[in-house]
C-alpha cells in the first residue's frame, strides 16, 4: 500500500500533511495520529512510520510566518486564525485563548492593557 494515500510531504515548508484531515502532523505525533484518528491496523501504522522516517520535518515552533498573503498549501485546510499585533512579532495562532497566552508570556501583556 502506498502511504501517499494518507500523507503528503510539503517540500516548501518541510511538513507532513494528513490528506484525510487536511492538517499538518508533527513527526513526533505521526504514530499517535494514525492510531487515534485513522482506523488502521498495526501493520499499516508501522508502514506509515517507515514511510515518514525518510523526511526531515520541522516542528510548528520552527515555522516562519508571513504578513504577506500566501498561496494555499495543497492538502491543508484554510482556517481563521489570530495574528499577534506586537511590533516585530509574526506569530499566528489558532485560537483567541492561545494568542492571549502567547502575548502574556512572550510580551508581558495583561488583560487590563486591553487589546493591541
């Protein structure tokens, strides 16, 4: 069985994408993703691990963000997100709670400061 039915390696960003769920999957969590999210037997999950071991992937924390408009990435769904508004920070995160947490820890932001 070819693993390209399930996975796509994006060479531009060095990430593995799950075609079924249209999301990036960390190399650290490939086995877990295919165990919990796909109805595959052990042999197929092992084939997935063998297939993915050939790729040098980056983790989410290593990705770079652009304020410029980007073209859609094949097999990756487009989601609304929140971009940090602090000068010089290009972080884009998926939920309001997570972006607020980022601002608190990385920029010493407090709720009383209001939204930037």
